[in-house]
C-alpha cells in the first residue's frame, strides 16, 4: 500500500464517512483523495483554521463558473493539486499585504518602437491676462459679496498673486469660507486641512513679498481627492471603516504641489474606494443641480471646482473617474497618459489602470498643474521619464485631427415594437416600461448629440480639417474590464475576507462588495488572457494615432473604455449648458443614480491624444476652449 494511504483507522473511517456523505463511493477513492485527507488533518503552514476538504462537486461548480468541461477522471486527478494550491493561497494571505504593496510587474502602455520625448524645455505659459476687472472685484469677492474672484482661473489668480494685488492668505480664507458655506448642500469635503493651509498661505505671502516666486501655482489654494495621503490628517478613501486611517507620509503629488507653493485646503470627497459619488458621509452633489449626484469617483474634486470653492483640484481615473464628474459638473479635466504622474501615497485600485490628474476651470490650468506633478519619483515604477513641455502658444493648426464619426452620427432607426399582445399582467407592465425607457433614452441622446455636433462645427470654423475615423473594431473593450475588478479585489483582499466590506455604504449588485466577491472567481488564466487582449488594444490604438495627433469624441461611449485600457490621455472640456427644452432625467428622485442631465446642466466634449503627447493635446483643447468660452459659465449657487 502506498504511504499516502496510511491513515490511522479512526481517521480513515471518519474520512470515508465524509466521502459517503458527499456521495463518493468508497471504491472510487484514489490515492490523491487520501492524501487530501491526510493534509486535512492539520492546517496549512502559517494558517490557523482547518480548511474544508475539496470535493469533485466543488470542481463541478467552479468549472461551470469558468466555462470549462472536466471529466470525472480529470477531477480525481486534480484534487490533490487543488488542495496544495488552495493551501498556498491561504499562506500568502497571512502576509497581510498592504494596499500600497504593488505587484511584481509593471504595466507599460508604450508599444514597441515608440521613442519618448524626454527633453524638458522651459514652460511657456500664456501672456499675462487682463485682470483689471478681477482687481476691481477683489474686495467684494473676499467679503463674499461677489463670485468673480472665486471662479477665476489659476492663470488669473497667479497674476494677482505675483503682482501682489491679492494675498494667498486672503484667497485661502475666502475659499475656506466657501467650502464651509456650500459643503452642507454639496457634501464635497471630508476633511478640512485649515491649519496647514493657513500656515502655508502665510509662508507663500512672505516668500512672494521677498521676491521669491516659485511659479504659477505659488499661493493657489487647492483640494485633493481623499485617496492622497497627507501627514497629520485622515485619509479615508471615502469608505466607512476607514474614517480614521492615517499615514505618516505625504503622497508624491502632495509633496510636489507643496514644493510649487500651492495651498492644500481640504481632502475632498470620493465615492467609497473610488466608485461613484456615494461615500460614508452621503452623496456628493452637482452644483448645477444639487438633486443630482456629482458623479465620480472624483466627486468632491469636480464639485468643489465647479462651485468655485478651490482654485483647482486633483482627481484620479481608472475607468471614467475624471471624465464623468468633469462632464457632470461642467469643469475641465485632464486624464494624463498612464505612467505620467506617480501614484506613490495614493490608494491603489488597479495598478495597471490608475491615473492621477488635475480637475480645473480651464485647460491651461490643468497644464500648469500637470507641469508640477508629472515625472518619476523613484517609487512608482510605472512612471516614464517623459517630458511635459507646456507651450500655451503651440501652433495647433498644424495638427492632424480626426473625429469618431459613428459617435456623432444618429444611430440607425431601430423600429421599437410595442409589447406582444400575448403578454399580460406584470410581464406586460415590464415590457411597456422597458419600451418607454428606450424611447426616452433615444430622445435624450438625440438632444445631447446636437451639442456634440456643434463642437465639430466650431472646430471647422476655427479652420480645423476634420477627418472621420473609428476606434479599432473587434477587440471587445468591455470584456477586458473584469481585470480591473480582479486587481481591485486583490487591492482590498482583506476587506472581503474579513467581512468588513459590509461596512461600505453601497451594497447594490454593482457596488464594490459584490464586485470584489465576483472577481475571486475570475481565474489567473483569464486575467492573463485579458491582458494579452489588451496588448492588441495597445497596438491597434498606436496604429490609429499614427494618422492623428488629436481625435474628437463625445465624452462617453466605448472610447472611454478603450483609452483607459490603452493608457491614452484625454482632455474633457465643458461644451455648453442644456436648455430649458432639454428632456428630463430618467429619474428625478433626489440623488437617484439615473438623475442625470436635464434642463440647466452641462455637457462636455473630449479630445484624445497619442501616448505622452499630453502637452500638445492640451494646447489644442485650449484653443477650442478659448474659441467657445463655455468654461466661463458657472452655476448660480445662491
């Protein structure tokens, strides 16, 4: 008899009883099962609990989830190895990996043969703006009697500070007062960093008065998404259960903005663990319509900029978290190329998709911020030594510009058939509701399409020759996004295993607790296959941008998924305000997820660029913004 079958009689009898209970005949027990029984007598090394015996029925259930077929003989052959594999997983869990511990691989969106521009040139900001009107309104703005100063751009505020027409301390107190005034309505502040801000502002004023001017961010108050670590303050990640979490270092982005002389006012709200606009303190609101959420997950960053409560903000995007709230709140966002800004000290959700970028009132504001925060920091190994050479006067007319034609075209008419006459009762009601939703959605899409096409008209008026194009076909972008959930589930492994995920505010099927649980059944093989498919996306997108410097697109749709997978940059700019004739939202209940759009709310347009061409892309987007002026419109809060 093989040694792996040598169990004490009582243990053997107990094992056979278990097998009988689960339907395995005694004569069918191979040596692998006895090995399993022997291993089950004690926990895996380093693991406290006794793990359950893996059975053929478990393999059947897992095979159904994985969509593979395994024969009875193959299942018996797998049992021993699966137990060993499961035990290894349990041992790794005893390491209690921290969110900040990255995997031992680095995602690189750069296709073979691409040469990065690594030569840094002097920054060229726009010429000094005429701030006469701002100067006239300074006293009223600081007293809270005027919004003009609060909604000034970084470039305008920088001119006032540099020429000492206003002090950083005065701006800091003004914005702090506005944060306190509007937060009860908009819910965009998690933690004020008031003491830190007042000290920084006083130091900035002293430095400027002494003739030491650090640049256009010197003395400018800002707010950061609360996934950025700030020493001495909680970093909550917007999530219940993390309200008192602290770190003893500052995130690299925070350090760099400190070095630039910017003044951190507040840690702004974010959807719990970077999902949506719902956090442990409530739902962050859209200043244009406070009955709506601000979208997310950079919820507070976009809302606070839109409400004129900070000079600029920092957000992050994994799959729409700068684009979506910037659109909803009518502000400008720059989602940089993956690997441009170090994420050290920021919460990790997806190591291969997370990006940090600015949310501001203008494109040039975004460029000025990105100039300060980009570049390697010796910690985040994904960051390239690529240059960001901002030139406000870049000759954008030389650029080759495409547009995603099908995204601007009206969809082919699909005959919406009424419900079958054979339906009755609840089935008929549901079919009728579904038809109404489809019809309403088509009406809303058609209304918004007018704004998107008006953007193309404006570009043509600027002398831009627009070339129609399309995204690469057949790559199934959406089917690759489970890899994001898998990485997120790994980043928050202990949250799921401990059951603390029940503390999170969102508990719907689409929320993280359920998503992370589902992701545990996404196999390592399938994750790697999705990453291989992502390589096809990278190569196909690189081929697309061989022919274009800029591509114009509506802000939603499949481009959002494609470019987040491929790591390409995007600039999102306001593109008008829906009129009183706009269709109402799908759901007008306060805070409802479908309460979006409708009369008096903003729309946006997005410009895409090649990898690490962020400065050139921003120069083009700035030209459009200066032509249209939609960024000068702000919500009426009082």
